C-alpha cells in the first residue's frame, strides 16, 4: 500500500492491474495515464499499456498470485480507526477486459482483511451486478462506487451500481464534475418519464422509498494540464441534494481553475472550501472502537468476544430505470 494525498482515503493499492482505456468525458485528461508514462520511463510499469497519446487500451494483470497476496493480505494493520484503501487508483478493477472470476479473486482476498475498508471505483458501473453475483454479494468491507462527470454519465453508471447486492456503502465520485448532476432523477425517463431517486431509494415521483441508494457523494474539480472548470452551481446543487437526503457529502477541491472567466464565482487555486467551510463527511458504517467487530454478512457492529448469529440478507440491488 502507498500513502496518498487523496483526502477521502488513507492509502492506495494496486492489487495487480495495469492499464485502462478511455470511456467517458471525464477520461480526457487522465492523471493516471500521465503518471503511468513516468513510471514506464523508470521501469516500474508495463510499457505496452501506455504511450505518448495515453492509454493504449491494453490491460495486463499480475501473473504471480503470491505478489497479489502480499499486497492485499500483507497490508499493514492498524489499531483504532479503520483505514480506507482506494483500490486500483491508476486503473479500473472492473475493466471489460478483466474476467469476472479474476475480479472476484481480488475481492475474495480483500474480504479476508476485514479490518480494512476497500474502496473500489469504476467507470463501468454496468459490471457491478455480475461481480456482486460472482462474490455471493459484496461483503461489508467492500465499498462499491462509480465515477461520473455529468448527468449522462450518472444515468449510465449509477443504475448498475444500485442493482448490485452489497452490504457496504454504495458511493459516487463526481470528479471531475463537468456539468450538473441530479442524483434524485437518475435514468432517461423512458416513454413514461420515470426516473429514480438514487439518494433516497425510490422512484422520483413516489413516496415509497427504502430501495437501494447511495450512501456517499464526493465532488471535485479537474486538476492538471488542460483542466476544465467546474461550475460552482453544480457543486452546490449536489451538496444541497445530499443535505436534503441526509447523505454524507465530501467536497474534495475546486481543481486547477481559480477565478474562472467562465464561472467568475469560483474560488482561487486548489481550494477545498465550499461557501466558506469544509465538507468532509464520511459514512458511519465501520467499527471504530477497539473490541468491536463488523459482521461481513449483515454489517452490524458486535462485541469481539460475543457469539454473533445473523439472519439478514444483503442489501439486494433493485430495479432502477436504465
């Protein structure tokens, strides 16, 4: 594992997946491709997965499972607060070129390390249902997430995430946020104009809630060369949506753009304040006190020395508009 400056996690870890391919507007200025080129020059990354134009589209995986075991099972232990580990920060563990059983093998090893919360972010949310089925439901220390940059992205990525069977919190990273996103109206509506409220778990037009929903929303602007500005109104809208629904909201930063000529109200430089304050909320879903454990089958907290029997099913995915 590597320590990181990403504020919403404690460490990053690549279990053995190298390479990626662009699949959304948010991939245009991929920081991971720039980093991969530097690592290739240092002899620390497979040369065939990246070139001067970015990702080549080729994805390779670690062939030596003993190395994978050392990376995941040998991750350091910590007393006190649980650590959040961002998995495959320079790629996509759910890339279409990775067989579902290989993804399941990675997750099975993460489940063994129940003292760590593993955050898996993908731009291929449609794969979450098949991955969760292969795993027999995603355990509580796996946090399945999707990355979106605008409403079209959200409508495409979030339904698959919500259909997955999961005990851990589902989350969405709106970074880089390139346009407005309404998480209370997911889906194109179809012929009947029906959309889904992903923050409260029900059809937008219904009071019958309690279905699968998002448990965490992260927002951030774009950084690095060629960065595009983020409209402050889009960031504030997502904050207000989560506030109304009671969902934790994490504002990472404004990105590279300061007082943008397009959006003159945007703060300067890489600031992380939204309307004068920090928003660094995180789901309260893990045991934080010594002597307490979190059940990987039902998600409840119990005392370490007590017998625990659970009969709860996972938070099963539901039907949402696609």
